[in-house]
C-alpha cells in the first residue's frame, strides 16, 4: 500500500509539476490591493483542484481575501487538519529578478533542478506537497484512512486580519485531533525537522511630521526641525552598542534557554559561517555573547524593515522633508506580550519626538511566540515517517520566523500543530528569484504519504 | 526718461505676463534626465526672446544643458552682466499641487495676485524682471546707456556641473564691471535687500550595503547585520544633543559674527516666530544659544534631504534590507573648505560602518561660502535705486541658501556680484504650489529700470 503509493508519486511528477505551475502563475500578492482579484483566482483554483479528487469544498468570503475549507473522508474517527496559504509576498524590487516571477520554470542548476517563481517555496509549493500526497493516496487506495480537512488562507503575508475571527466563528469545522502545517524548512537544507518553537511578531509603522511642507534647506536649514533627523535619532536609540534593545521592559518576559534544549541545539552543529556566507555575510551581528542559533530561534529582535523620507529619486534635491517614516518589526520569544511592547515602544518614540514634530503610529500584525508540546499525538509518528523518507534522523528545532497560525490553533482549538516543511535556506523566500528544489517538492509529497500511512495506526488518540 | 519708462512698464504688464507664462509652460527640470529636451526648449525660448529686442545671442552646448549668452549695447564703456537660470526644481510630490505645475495661472488671493507655477519665483519670474526692464528701456529710449550681457544657465538646480568650465573658457565674454544676480528675496517679504553673504554647500550621497539580497527578518533577524540600522546610527551620530555637528574639524574655519554685522542684523528685527509659523513650526531647532538669523545666515548645517531603505510601499514586508541610502547636504560658512569637510565626513561614516557592511559615496555639488565687498562699484547706487522703488530703505542681508555662481564670479572674473531679488518667504520654491507675487514681478521690473537709470551715471568705474 505505502510502496505502491510512493511509486505512483514518482511516476506522476510531471502532472504534479504542471498543476503547481498553473497555481504559481496566479499573482496572489495579498498585501497590495492591486492584486485582490488574483487572490480570488488562487482561492478558486484551489476549490476546483480539491474537488477534482472528491473533497467537499467551500470558499468563505472575509473582509479581505477568501478562505478555502475542504473536507475528505468519514465523519468519525481520527481527524487531521492541514493548513497552508495561497498568497505570496510582493515581488519588488522587480529589476533584481532574472525572469518574470509569475512565469514558473524548472531550472537545472549544478545542485539539481529547482522550480523558480514567486511562491514556489512560500507557500504554494509546500501547500501542494500535502495536496498531491492525498490525491496519490486516493488514486492508489480508493480513500484516505481518516478524515482530512484542508484549510487554506490568503492573507498570511499581510498579517492574516481575517483569520482569527474566521477560526472562532468556524471553530467546529476546524477542530481536529492533529494539525499539520507546511510552511517551514529542512534544518541546514538537509535534516528533516519539526519546528517546536516559533518567534512571535509585532509590526509597527511610524510617521514623524514636522513642517507643513517640504522646505528649502538653504532658507530654513539650521532653524527648522528636520523629521528625518528626528527619525534617525529615534531609531538609533532602539539598540545600545551591545545590540541590546533599549525599550523599557523589552526583556521582562524573556527567559534563558533551558539546558536540555540548549544541549539539543548544540548537537545540531549549526554551521553559522555557511548560513551567513550564503547571503554575503561573515559575522554574527546580534546580541553580544549569544550563540548563533539562540540569536535566530530564541532571542527577541527589533529590526528596521523600511525607511522613507524626502527626495529619494536620482539626482539631488536640497529639501528639508516635512515627513519621515519607518516600518519596524519585532520578533518575540517566551511570553513577551506584543501589546505591552507596542505600548512601551510608542512611549519611547513619543519621548524622543521634540517640539514641532508629531508622530503617528499604524498598527499591523501582533502575535506572541509559540512552544509546542512534543508529547502531543502525532509528533513522534510524524518524526519517524519523515526520518524514513530523508534517510536521516529528524530533529525538533526552533524557528526564527513568526507563523502566528500555530498559536491560533493552540488558543482556539487547543491543538499544538506539527510544523513540517521542506524549504531550503537558499530558497530566497521574500526576496527576488525565489525557488523551491524539485527534491523538496518530490520528497515532500512522499514524506506526507509516509505521515498519512503512519497516522493510520493512530485511530484512537 | 525714467518716468516714461516706468509708465510704459505699468501699461504693458499684460504682455509681460503673457511672455512669462509661455516661459513657465516649459518643463525645464534639470535634475531629471527625462526632461532634457524641455531644458533645450527653455534655452531656445530665451534666445528667441532676447533676439526680439536686438540682442546678439549665442546658445552654447555643454555636457549638460545649454548656456545662453546675449549681448546688447556698445562695446566700450561700462559693462553690466546679468545672471539667471532657466531650469527649475522637480515637482514631486505632484499630488500635493493644487494644479498642473506647468500650467501657469494668475490667482487672486486676499493678499493680492500671484503667479502660480513651478519656476514662477525660482528663477524664471525673477530672470524675466531684468529682461522686461531692458526691453522697456529700449522701447522707450532706443538703446541702453551701457553694454549689457545676459548670462542664463540651465543647471542651477542640479549643481551646475557645466558652469565653471564654461566660465573659464569664455572668461572674456563674461568679464564685466558689475554683475547682477536675481535669485534672492525681499527681507521678510517687504524690505528690498542686497545679499552680501551666502552659505556654501556640500552634497553627499551614501549607500550602505550589507547582505547580498533582501532577507527574511524571521530567518535572519538577530544574526545578520541590517544596513538600515547602520545608516540610522551613522546619521544620528552626526549631531550631538545640542544640535552641534560632530564631524571632526567641522567648525575649524567658522568664525564668530563681527559685532557690526551682528548689530545690523539685530536692527532688522527679524520676526522668527512668524517665519516659522508660516511653515507650521514654532520653535528654533538649531544650535543652542544662537540667534535665529545667525542660524540661517551665518552658521553651518548638516541636514538629511532623503532616506530610503527596504520596503516603502503600502502594507508591510518583513525584510532585512540589503541596502540603505541617504542624501545629506551641508550649508557652509566663513572659509569652510567643502573638500576638507567631505573627507572628514566620509572618514567618520567609514569608521561607523561595521564588518559585513560597506559604504559607497557619490559626490554632488561642493562650493564655499561667499562674502561680498559692498564698497565695490554699483552696490550703493543699486541700494538707492531699489529703496526708491519700494519706498523703504534697502538692507544688506545674509542668505542661508547657496548661490555658488556668486563665488564663481568672484574667483573667475574678480567681481563681487550684486544679488537683488524680489521673491517672498511664502513663495514655496522647491515645494509644491510655488508662486511669485504679481507685485514682485511688476515692481521687480520697475526696480531694474531704476537700477539701469542710476548705473548710467557710473560710466567711469
């Protein structure tokens, strides 16, 4: 049963790829209103695809982009839910792409074949690994061994504003025994992994305004307040010289890493030199005295994601800008409360802003960090299954990114999700020239078939 | 002779305005290559207009935009040169304009009529005051009482790269007894003025680069260097908490204001509250302990004119940007050497940039401050003439802006130019909705007729 299904996958990779390419052609950039109808197209594409192998699917309208929910299998017994997102990151700067981000192609590199397109890795390719595994299982065996619910959203890259209200309203439909999420990485691009800690996130946008128009820096320079100078002062004050965030109370809810986790992470022999080298860097630049894996998995951060003020085009314009703005995000750990940190951050900014400047804040996403209980049903079975596929012992790892959906499941349906993904460090998600290795896609599908097979023994959890 | 010419001007204001409007319609933005042919159009328009009242005109090609030189009157005796520029500032942000910046209109405001268009005040309207004065004089009196050379360039708003090589090459053509420049203001929009000190300028652009692509702030945040943070640290370090520039040696060539000038400036009773109020501010934000007029006329500054990094569009993108850039300009005074300050600034930036970041510099304009000798020929005559026109004693004042052409004349032809202009503080030059008061244009033309009349007594200088 298992071997035949795995063989079927190997034989049908061309069809699997064709379906993924169709999906990748849809420009489902959720953060930019210009692409609203493309997001609807992507949701419709998923509805049709899930129905093609027998799922009962419903598309739910939200205040933003639609949510797709599909059910397969019997109503009683074990119930597995799989989550993924069909939306993708913006593509700018477009000029740094070697080709159209929405014209997917299979490229042959010295290291093997890669699927090149925006969303190939994050998250359309990963989402489709599970869809293809279910399709192959049904084709080979007639039906799945338990109930499966597919849960696909289209706002993951823009803060998921519709998600929590939806999950609360449709709590019954999305309650399950096990939750699977495919939006993470192989450790060091080779070790299959289950992410058991995730950093939270807080996103803030500030605009500092001074004079009521851009001014001539000759007429007004020296007497008038310059919002760009105020902004750089404020932002510079957010860290001290040791890389420590200076916002009052920022580290109050941050604990030191427990020894057993520290030991386990040390056992992974993380090659941080290679990790940094791959992006043109050489030196861990975070808090002094912290191990590299700690810096990215279990320490909070404060980063500038965008800066804008004054004249930014070619040439020069000696304006004193009337405004200066920044996008800033925080990665959170432990039990840090994003709303408490937002308040403290804003107070600190307000205190820096002088007479004649005012600051306005816009809020974006805010979510706490998550920690999974690996003794929950499915974790060990899943770990064994993916170890088998990749021929190497799978690891429980941390993740520096924020996948707020994990915490939402913990809070709303009371399940600690199992986060398994097949992306590689060099996939360039959120950057130009995103790709997904053909190996990730192929072995990803095979991995889920093994997980389905091993979960079939779990009928009474 | 004088009264008849002044009357002629009053009677021909409609024709004068029509000519100016034609000139204002030309989009001669010199800093943006997209408008290169518009700059040529503006030069051609001037050639044709000067020829229409008998000038011998030549248009000189340069590496950038053309220079127009026109001569009128006899070869012997007194020789007056008039300088202006036909190029204008960029118009962005375009959405803040109430109308098309290149569709000039006469608007009636409670305070009187204004000419609304980009370049109306800086410098097309001001340039045309002298042209119209000459035209009226010739129409009324047959010929000018001395030789006049018109010298118009098209790169003033983009650092005048072609100007000095041209002036050196055509030194003979541009050598004169007196130089007049019309690119300045009425003091507090009411007192006719001759600017006798000008700040110099140094423009620098820096790009700080870190990772070789934009990174995901979850995967890389905390371990990777962030160029936007490095940039804000560097820029924030350029001033201390007292508003003093911290670049080593910055104040070495800056002297305290001599007592007689200080007294004269105090006598002007500058209303800095009104000056700031007009642009939405209330508090002098410069160096602690300096008088407001000192801050803008005789103290050096360092200002941020542009900032750009990461994701700056609508929505949010949690990138760690690979680059961060800034445009910075310095206003210089006394004998500050722009090249020495450039070197010191760059060393300071280099010293702040950590491992894994590199900085690249681009140079733009650099020119020293200028001080005019008011005992040179023409200063007193001009001051009397404009006092007469405006009915109030004209003042010798400072100017915070940088009009490098003044220093070029001092160095190349050995003449201290007489800077007279009729712009008002609220003209919004370099900002959206630029305007020039009809009064400035009308009385400006009349002022020059009075200056021409008074210079006719100066045949032997």
